[in-house]
């Protein structure tokens, strides 16, 4: 009887000891890949403890994380690998991010290693206790190229899970022993074949007030198209210069921004910067067409003028200060007086001479103090402006101070 009891206790203790020393298991996954700009790609490295009913705990001691990646994505630029955020305490985070060009002895030709070295082991009892079945972000990583965009190729991101060194390893404190618990079969990448650059074309239809006549333009001209974030501070994420067709009134911009809402902003050399309607446009799901000419509501703040059947952006912002006012009018008036050629920025209607027609366009918009409308808001000039009521049939003073009874406040630039 005593022998039977002794054996039963021994078996129970053995089972408890075995359960206590069971290695924790995990899933290590790369996910949430995003092209946040044409030359910036981010992804998460996450770990989830998967056997909490078997192993009594998962005290994470540290890990080193290595990938191979195609060198072609750099698109002629130089790559950088930069940690962004982590759920781990600072002393438990992997360190020393670097990029290494593989040789014939270290990895597939035409690939780089993305490297994250292990943290300093904290000692048993001081590691990070992984929660059960909850993804912990080891790091969100940012990969950038100094080129304007990544090349249009798959990123081909793959774990390095075996020799040659270095390769990915995970350590945990099992009891008091720092133990290699690496299981390459549970290392996954949830962005296989992810293309870092899938270009699409944004076509914009734009009317320019000065150039518009009978719903076409007198001549072709260039515009700059900006793509801005739809959230403050409305950062410029992409831009490019395009020729605006004089018949179709269209200009195009090729981009590779990830799906999301963005503002489309148009700048023309002597017109008022104009933003697309409030809320932004859903770009990133294929080619996109945006028509500024169909309605005043297509511009932020209805900041368009109807000319014929075409809504146009306002002409006359000669000095590019986001408001059409007396200063712009002075530039035009000077060139009218001097019979300036039409190549000048003050030639608003594109007829190759600066004359009374250009002056009339600028004067009309200056009287109304046309100003950039954008989500960040704008400040109108201070005070009761004599400019609004002055008879401009008389000679215009070249002294800006004589144009206003008050001073102009700073315009908030986006």
C-alpha cells in the first residue's frame, strides 16, 4: 500500500514537472504591409503564444529576426531599415537594424538580408511574459529607398530560418533555463508576393479661367498635381508636373500610393491653388478620374468660377502667396504699361501679350480677394479694405500700402 502511494505521488510530481518544463509554442508572422509613400514600405513582425493550456507560461527572453529581400526593389536608390513601434519594453526589443548584401555563401544572389539583432538577455524572471493567444508586435519596421519610388517588382520578403548564418531564432526562459524554442514551421509571412509599387493614373480635368474660351483653352500649359494626405497636417505624399491639354482640359499623374482618401491639389503658374472637395478622394484602386470643371462643389470651398459651361480655377495669383490681391494687380499693371510679351507670368489669357484683358481678369479677382480654400482654413486680409471700393479706372498706385487701409494678415500655407 505504501509502495503504491509513493509511486502515485512520484508520477504526479513527474507530470507536474513535465508540464512546468514544456516549451512554449508560437506563431511568428509578418503582416499589415503598407506602402505609405511611393518609396516607403512598412510591415509588422508579430508573435502569438499558442499553447497556454500546455506550457505554464511564455517568458520571452529575446529574438533575432532575419529576412531575405530582392535587391531590385531599391530602384537604383539606397535602402534603409528603420524600427517604428513595438509592444515590447525598450530593453526587450531587438536592436541594430541593418541591411547586408548576400554573397554566394550567405544567401540567394540578388538579395539583401534585413537584420535585427537580439536584445540583451534580461535574466530569468525579468523577461517579457507573453499573453495567451494575443499578437504582440515585436516591431513595426520601415523600409525606404532614396529613389522616388520602389521598383515595380514583388518585394519577395522571406524569413531566414536555417543555415547559413545568421537566421531567425527565438529564446524563452523555460523554468530558469534560457532555451532556444525556435520553430521555423510556424514562421509565416502574410504578405506573400506583395507588390510594393502598383502604379495607377490619376486623370484630372481642369479649367484655367484666363485660358478658357468656348470650353477649351487658348493654348496648352503645364500644371502641378499634388496628392496630399486627407488628415492634418495634409502632408504632400506625391506630386508631379503634367501638360494640360487645351482641348480635353486633362492632365495626368501616375502614382503608387496605397488605397486611401487623398486630396488632389492643382497649382498653375499664375492661378490660385485649388483643392478637391472636402473629405478627400478614394485613390489606390485603379485609375481614377477627377473633374474640377463639372461643378463648383468639386473644389474645396466651391473655389471655382463658371466660364461658359466650364468651372475654372481663378487666375491672377502672380506672386503665389495664396491670395489674389493688390500686389498681383501691380505686377499685371506694370507689364501692361510696358507692353510685356505674352511669355510673362502676367499674361493670364495666353494671347502672347500682357494687355487690358489680363488686367481685367486680375482686377476682378483682386477686388473679390480670391483666396486658397483648404481644410486647414485661411485668414482673410484684416480691416476694411479700400481695395474693395476704390475706383480702379484711375491710375493704380504702385505703392502696395496705398492699396490697403489695413495690413494683410499671414495666409496659412498648407
